[in-house]
């Protein structure tokens, strides 16, 4: 290799680095060089050859690409960036300028993608600026005969000059306030202008006037920016980075300081009355609240665990006392580490209960895990990467570590803690807020809390909409709502909400139970779809739950089927064909070839990793043959050899103390089993013993004994042969036991062995330790290979993900409507940014934490419509203190209403009987009208009353028990099941009955009881929180809480009471202890008064014989079980 001080240049044809002078021809380059030369002779020079820039042909190919394929191609291509500090000829410079200009022109304002970082680190800090300025300066003096060797420039000189200008504009727009970069751009502009004038005069090239006008404009902008930066204190640029507690600098994964003791962070409450001082303060508050909501319960759980580690169950965390990190984990698309969570069971019992792990709902993908081996002095953070049934049933999971890990993790046992707060949605939202929220959409409402809303930017007074009327469509100026007709299917409150949503850029619509929130949302989306093309910028529909999203999109299908649904959690058959996965297969994409190329590249790396992993597993589970281990059998740096043997020398050496003479058995028995140390030309490790091989050998010899008995007539000879085989089986068994015992010790700390000249002089224990040291060195080399491959895998995976985003973006840009849940919106934020959707409709907006909604928006949002009801379910916070004392459970939806933002409330319900409505009006809502249709419901068959509260004083099961985190009431559960069975006998279908309860424990109990009734197999049993937005013909409600202390838990929460009392349409039957409820809650006292007024509460249920109109009071659940289609006490039954 050349001397480092000698100049290098790029060969014109293949792009390789070569010296200006010839290399030393005396160097030995023969391909027959001595193979025994030490590898160290060349390793020191290898790195100098790795920085090889791409050649001209490849650069020309890249220059033909257009963003985003171009951006993706160069982001990870170091060989392109090596050009920046190389000596370049003219055509190279022109092509590089073209590439950089196209990249800069493709960037969006505020973009923070990887290419921005790459441009700053590999272009703006390179020597290319000087190269380009020298090239520009020399162009006016180029001779005519020299132009043919720089055809890329002279074929279209104007484009080149405009491209240089585009680079300068890009530096101005995306280098922030960095004076150094701005000065470089200013200097380059001066040279550019001088060069353009010179080329125009000397070579009579034609340049449009726009070139010089734009140069002057940019020069002025640069000058003003530089003056401004020089006059402002430098601290303004660096202040955020110096504050460790600034939200931009906080770790998204928990640290030791976050988990042990009180956090030093200044957590401030959500400001629910009035404005925030700034966007930065708003994001800081919301980020820290969300982060603390995730880590607060985890901290409490760990601190309580450390106080009493021996508790059977711990709050907020799940503890796995002893786990081992086994090895690197590889699957088709995932690379991480394999963790043995059943390691304790394997060590203690040799077996483990596979059902204990296989059917667990724990350890979901994305769950947060903490590993510690020193009582939380050091913590490794990871997320669950793979916990499929095939892995869990074997007692393993795959994890992805957030921290860098050392190879020593394989030698330690860890305490593993799983957070019960599901980390994945927090992780995604926090990441978006930290990286992508500088330009906050709808700032004047979200931050400044401006109450007067403006029309969307895409509407003008001249914009005409087609509005459907009862007779024909009407064409009206959309912003002039006085000219609007009255749509025949909307009531007055719906019409007001309809107008507000279509004409205001920030609209809030409150919909009490049954008032048609989804209906009006679909109606709004439909009119927008009818009047706007939305080409390439679809409406974005965001919902909190998959069920609500599917329901909303189904409504839109009546208007357009040009829909794409993100996410794979839909259970709606109708929506299957509209999922992104399904749509990908239907649309031909221009990036498919690039995806295929990256996919093949990733598969190639994966195959290489699999091969290395196989070799690592050999080291862990088998004995390496002498041929493979020989170069590593060193003590004090000296290579020591083993004696030859009839079998592999390693086996003879490791097992000689067993006195089995394995290698010296008679030739007539052992010919089929001899080992040797033949040189096999392969990079793969050769092995000579394993548990599997030993068991196979023993089975083979047992078969041989049977064969000998069958074919040998000489009984003495047969007996002799049988004894030899039995001896051999015993020898192999003893070897296997020794092997298993020794392999368990392979990861233990190994003592240093010194002063040995003969390996055979070592005692058996030291032989095994020497063997494990040698194998450890082999594993270290393999792990180094694996780590390099993992880095490659990570890089190519990121590239593949970028291509997938390009493909998905192209697929979704063809749609007119895109639907997504809040969690998926945060996870695919980069994809949503590409959509540039100006219109966003958020359903269930009152149920979502504010940060989740804000993280779903992009800076292209011009029109935001929030639909929900804050008096039903509120956002679910994990940390009770934050919810109550820091206003975390106040959604953006509720905050806007509290601050007087113009909102509309739907006032006519179309779901419940008026009797049911009276339970929540005026207790919860001031007013709620009932549509005429609900007065027409028929009475529930077999029941005297359509609304009934069965009042009892039987205590819940958890009365007197400690650490009861959920509750159940067997008395109520039996009543609910018996009543449901009776209603089934009254010819109601399973789909028409829902059993609802307030606690998960009670729902589980009821589901168990329904298994005793064939009629209830398909009846839905659910908890209140999971039934928001749903309804049914008949609802049976179990309230559960009944105790001597008067504790009713969240039954005192207005929003949960509201949901529980508003799901039924025709029949509503409640089981509870009203004495306890009303003693603990003002709301329940009011509800009790309404029930008493309607004579709808008592300690028995009255049934009616539909056939004979006879009634009977039932006060015992066993009597209820005896009822049939004609009740047992009916006087006419036997007549």
C-alpha cells in the first residue's frame, strides 16, 4: 500500500483510489504466497482500503434517481460521501452537485430525517466546498478543446448553476443558526455569481435573468441572517442542550434516577384554564406528564419490591427472579437477544410448566423490561421483540436492548422486571414529541387557547359546496351558512354541529350517549369528500379504538371505497380488503424494485447471521473437534498440542479420566465408529460429541445388540459381542454425564491457567477449563462477526423500513380517506407526514390523552375536528396521582370546552327509552331530548318492568381479603347469568343481550358461570370501559361493590356511571347494593331518587307469563333458574 502522505486520486473508470505515482512493482503479489504467513502482517493495512469512493458509472446511475429513492440511496452509502474529500474531475463535481441539489429541493420545512444529519456531518464539514469553489472559479478560463472532457457541465451549464444555487438555498433553510455553514453558503454564492458572469461573457452561455435575481435575493437573506445571529447571544442556540431536564434531552427509556426514589424532574400540571406561555413550555409539560405516567407506577412497584422482595405478587410490576440471556436471537426481520425466563425451573426441576408461559397475556410485543444483576445499581432496558407461542411454550422470549450490552451478559443471571404499564404507545408518542413537534399545528388553539375559530385555509368566500337537500342538491357558498338548506336527516343540534365542523378550522362536537356522534362524523366526512378532490392528500380519520375506527370507516364506504386502513388489529370482515397490507398487493408501486433489492440484501445478511449463530450454538452445545480448536489451545501465549488417538484427540483428552479406553476397542467392533483429525476444507466448525449424537449412538448400539442376537448362531460369541456393546453404551453414558456437567460450567468465571507445557499433565477439571477458554476465544471471534453483521442488519433494516414507508406513502396517497388509531398514528408518524393531510377528524377525542392526539397531527393540518364526550369515558392514565392532581385525565377535547372554545353539543338521543335517560338527566347532563323513535319500543318479553334495579345487601367476595386489586360478587354474578338465561328462553338472541360489569374480576367470573348454560355461549360479557360507544337491546349490569366500609371505588366516577347507565336500548336490569352506593356518592343518591320515582327498584324481580299474562315475584336466584317460557308459578300453566 502507498505511503499515507502520498496524494490519492480517483481512477476515471472504476472509481478506485490510486496514487499519483506508480506503486512498488517489487512487492510480492503472487497468489501463491505462503499460506502459513501470520494474519497480522496485513491486518494493519486493511482499514485504508475500506474508504473506497464509488466510480463514475455508479455516480451517473445515482444522479438519474429522483427523491425519495435518491435520498434513500445515498443516506447509507458511505462510498458516495467519500467523494467529498477526494480529488475530483469536472463531471464528478457536476453529478455530485446535481444529486445534492435534488436532495435539498426534496426536503420539507422542519424536516428532521436522517439525510439532514448526514448532510451536516458528511457534506457541510467536507472539503467539497473548496473543491466546488475552485472548479467554479476556473470555468470562465476553460479552453474550448477541454470542454469535451467535461460534457456533463457544458451540455447544460445553466442547470448546473441553478443546482449550485439550490444547494446554497438548502444550506440556508436547513442549517439552522450555524454561522459557519451560513458563511460557507455566502462565500459559495459570491463565487457562483462571479463564475456565471464570466462563463456568460467568455463562452457566450445563456442564463436566464432569474438566476442572478435569485442569487441576489439569497445573498440578502444570508446577510440578514448572519447579522441577526451575530447580534443575538450565543446562549440562545445552546441553552436547551445545556438543561439536562429539558424534555428534548430526557431519555425515553427509564434510568436509575427515574426508578429509585423521587425523580428530580419538575413535573408541572396540565394547564386546563388559560393559555400556555409557549410551544416549548407546552411540549415540555405534556412530555414530562406522559413520561411520568409511564414510569411513576414502575418506580412505585420497584421501590415496594425492594422493601419486600418475597411477596407473592407485586403492584405495577411482574417479577421474574432468575433469568438468563442465552444468545443473539435472529428471525426473518428481527434481531435481538434470547432470554430464558424458565431458567430457574430448568435448574431446580429439570422441567417447567409450558402452559404457564404459552397462554400468558404478559410479555406482549413492545412491553418494557428491566434487567439487573446487582439490585438495580445498574439497569438494562429492553422491550419485548418476540413472544410468540412457539417461543413462550419453550420458556423463552426475544428482547431488544435499548442500552449497549457487553458479552458478559451471557455469563450472568438477572432479575427481570416487566412493567404492567404497556410501554409501546408511550414510547411512540414520546419519540414523536421529542423529535417531530417543533412546528406544532393548530398552535393558536392548542397553546394560545384562542376561542374564536377561523375558516380552514383551503376555503375562501367563493368556495361553493354541494349540500344535499330533501329534494335535490343545493349549491351554496360554504362559508355563508345562512344560505344552507336543512338536510332532511339532521335535527337542529346536529345541523349546528355540521355547519361548525365544515366552516371552522378547529371544531369541537360533544355527543352525549345515543346522539349520533359517529353518524355526524361520517356525515361531515361525506360532504367534504363530495366537494373536495383531496388528490394525494386524503382525509385522516383518527380513533382511539379499533372498533370505533372500523365503525366510522364502514359509514364512509357508502360515499367512497377509496379507503386505506392502517394497522392489523381490525376484527371487522368488511374492512379486511381496505387494510394497508391488502392494498399493497393491489397497487403497482415504482419503489417495488428498490424494496425487493433491499429485501434480498437483508436476507443475505440474515443468512450469514444464521450461519454464525449455528457456529456459536455448536460452541455451547457440542464438543469442538481438535482440528477446529487446535489454533486456540494456548497457555501463556504458547500453542500446545494433543496426542494422536484413534478417536478425535479432544475426546481422548477430555474423557481419559473415565478409563473407558474408548479409542482402543477391538477393530472388529469399532471400525464403524473410528474418529480422525482429517483436514476438512471448510470455515465451519467441526464437532465430535454432543448429547444428541451420544443418544443416537447408544440407540444404534442397542439396535446392534438385537441384530447380533438375531443373526449369530454361536451363543457364546453373541454373549461376548453383547457385553462389548453394553460396555460401550455404559462408556458413552458416562461421557454424556461428564459432558453435561462440564458444559453447565462453561460460562462461569474461569481461573487463569499458567506454567503448563503438556496439556495431558492437567487434571480433568483443568482440562475442561482449558477447553472452555479455547472455545471462549472461538466464540469471541464469532461474536465479533455477529456484531458486525448485526450493525449491517440494523442499517439495511432501516433502509428497508424507509422504502416500505415510501411504498405505503404511495399506496395511501391514492386513497381519499385514511383511517388509523392514535397508537398507530404515533408509530407511523413519518408516513403520516408524507400524506400531508390537511383535514383530520378525531373520533373518541375525549377518551385520548392530549399528547396522543397532538402526536397524531402533522404540520400540514389545516382543519381539525374533534368529536367526543368528556362526560363519558376520560383518558385512561396509569398513575392515579397524575390523573387527579396534575390534570392528566383532562383531554384536549375537554380543555378546549373548559376554555370557552366555540363548540356544539348534540341534544337528541336515539338509543334509550326515556326512562333510562332520566337516570343521567339532570344528574350528569343538563338536558337530553329523546327522539320519537325511542317511544315506540315494545316491552321486554317475560319481564314486568323494562328498567329495574335489584337491590341487595350481600357483600362482595373480596370483603375482608387483602391485596384485592379487582373485585367480584358471586351473588350478583349468579343473578346476571340466571336472568340472561331466562331472557334467552323469552326468544331473545345472544346478540341482543349484553352482560356488563364494572370489574374485570367479575367479568371473568360471569364468563365461567355462563359455560354452564348452552344458551349463553354467545352472549357478550364485558366490562364498562370496553363497552364505550356500543349499545344493545337488553343490558344486564352488575355493579359488584358491596362492603361494610362503604367503599365503591370508581363507581363514584361520574364518567363511568354515565357509560354504565347509557348502553341499553329496550331493557335495562341492574344488580347492586344501593345502600352502600348512595352512602358514598351524591350521584347515586340522585339516581336512587329517580329509580324510586319510577318504582324501578326493589329486592325482587317480577316476571310475566307472556302467554297467560300472569306475574310472579322472584327474590331467590334458584327460583329464577326454574323459570321457562311459561313461568313455573303461572296459574294457567297446568290448565
